[in-house]
C-alpha cells in the first residue's frame, strides 16, 4: 500500500531538484545581457559552483523519479 509519506518524499525530492538547478539557469538566462566587465573572478568562481548545484539537482530529480516508480510499482 502506498502511503502519503512516500508521495510527499517524492514531491520534496522533485522540488529540491528544481531549486538546486536554479542558480545555473539564472546564469544561462542572464548570459545574453553580460558585458565584458561582468566577467570578474567572482563570476568564474560562481560558475563551477552553480554547475555543481545543477548536477546535484539532476541527481535529486532522478531520485524523485525512482521514488515515483517505486510508488507506482507498489500500487
């Protein structure tokens, strides 16, 4: 039997995954408006961090997918 905790956990993983992907998405969406003066050391330190968070977000989304598949299999 599928319980509400499993559904809630899958939903939390999904929301957390999208939240972790947000910083890199912000960099990508802001890229057309960047000027050469915006490419500072802070920008280049922030870029790998946001890419790492994006990667972690993908992992969390896949975990959400696993939980959802597990719920469907039990149902």
